[in-house]
C-alpha cells in the first residue's frame, strides 16, 4: 500500500518558500505568518524524514533533497493554478497577470484600478505581489513593475515613476514634535526606515544635516509599513513622493521640507517584447503609462 501524500498545505508552503528563497515572502504570498510557513515545512520534513532547507539567521537554502523536490512541485502547482484560472475565468475574458511589489500595489496601483476595470471589463486582471527576480514564462507573468535602473537583459523597460525621496509625517506629529523649520530639527524626530535603510543617511547628507543620527529608528519590511507608521503619527518617514501624492493632497501626510533627494532609480514597467502581441497586455500597458504620465 502506497504511503499517503504529505499535506497539500505543507507542500504549498515549501514550494513558495523555495521559490522566494524566504519564509517571510512565502508567508506574504500565502497570507499567513512566517511562523506558520516554518511549522508547515518542518511537518513536511518530519513526514519525509529528511531536511529540505539549510537554515541560517535570515537566510535559507535548499538541501540536495529540497532541490530535487522543488522543480516537480513548482510544475505541479503551476498546472493547478492554470486549471484554477481557467475554471474561474468568465467566458469571453482575457486573464492578465501583473507582478509588482506590495508597496507599489497598495499605495499606487490599487487606488487607480477601478478606472481600468471600467474601461476594460473584458480583462480579468490578477495582481501578483512580489519583488523577486522573475521568470516570466515559468511564473506566468505578463507584465512586471520593478524598482531599479531599468536595465534587465532580454526585457523591454519603460520608466513609469521617478523616485524622489521626501520626508513625510502626520500633521499631528508636527504639532507635537515640531516645528521642523530645517533639516537639523530632525534630531527631535523618530526616523522611520523601510528596507532601504541607507536612504535616510543619503538624504541627511544632501540636506546638510550631518548631526542627525540616521542609524536609529524602527525598520519596516517595505515602504508601506513606513508610510502607515507615518500616518499613524509614529515618526518621520522617508518615502517615494509618487507613493504618497494622494495622502499629501488630502492632508493625511505633510512634507515639512521642500527638499527631495533625486535618484537614478525609478519604477519601471518591464516585460518580454513579445508580450505586447496580446491585445489585452498592450491595453494595460497603454493605460498604466497614461496614468503614470498624469
């Protein structure tokens, strides 16, 4: 009698962690905690009787057994996702999958999507939140928005949004801890950091405030966490102005300094050139570029 198959949830957790190279990113994709992903993978390892990952602080890598198991599971889950997509798709719709970081999705893209859906009701849009390197064919991605210099071999890249870094906080934070008349006044502020922790040090040097300690303050896993903390009055975040334009316009955030730190980095739309042969992909590209230009 054949041994029973391992838990599907455990296999799914392993496949996601192996694909991302990270327990926390797998947890974000699966909408569970990193602890839950780790527990499911340990259960799978106990079931199989072999370790699947080498574990180091903040780093995981596949064992030989894990490396043998991963390609088969990746193909199996891709087949399952394809079948599920076909079953869910409404007759006459075209499925379009766009990959972008969770921060770009929540702060910039999602608030604008109702306009696209109104213009293109026949396109079934899927958002895949990820910031890892993509294999467009293997991951079934049509278009990707990535932060960088716009140079990815084999891909077309079009600049979407410039990347000016601007200090922001809630109006209430200014009332309690301000005024912030000059950059040196940031010595009174709690600096909020995202994963690009060096950005504050660069901005302070450019603003002529070397006496402010850029090494202190809470660190969030992405820009969304820093923005939400700034809106909650927890400190001063250094954020990409394009991500908070609506919050600034509606008064949820304030930018007490006029100076922004310009960068060669930007948000780009990246895709294989042949992707635009599909009419629904070309339609989303045109809409996204027009929104960015506004």
